C-alpha cells in the first residue's frame, strides 16, 4: 500500500499508526506494509524496487 501524502493529507493517519504501534496495539512495523510517499519521485522509487 502506498499513501501519497500530498500536502500532508495523511499526516494524521501516520501519527495515529505511530501512536498505536507505540502502545503495542499494532504488532510489528506498520511501515513494512504501508509506504508513505511525499512526492511522485518517492512513488516511482517504490514501484521500481
């Protein structure tokens, strides 16, 4: 899953996921399953990998 974080649109969700992870409500690293891309170049880089 790639979140295109244009103009910080997904910042609240990212903060929530970080908080849930710190509280132990999410097992593992959510970043292994969700990529937050701040630019089209980031998306392109993720798609190439």
